[in-house]
C-alpha cells in the first residue's frame, strides 16, 4: 500500500490519478473513470472531483493508495 500525504484539507480523485501518471488531463480522467474500476473506500467512484480526505483508501489498477 502506498501512502499519499495531503498538503491541504483534501485532494480530488482526478488529482490522484494525475499523480499516479494514469491520466494527464481532466478529459482523460473522465474517460479513465468510465473505462476502469476505481474504488474509494470499497465503493466504485466515477466522479473525478470526488474529494478525498485523510484515511480514505483508493484502489485502482492493482494499486492501493491511503491518504495520510
């Protein structure tokens, strides 16, 4: 499990996908979320603007990321 440290109060799902290098633009993010299963706290998420806070867990493409 990877850990991603927050600089502010939250980070969006789209920003996490960019940090992971899975997408480069917001448009790509929308397509990526429609074509791939992304879980936030074990629930499928399709909103790129979903706010993630401390202790949230994101699962995408065999990667698990915990927000710290």
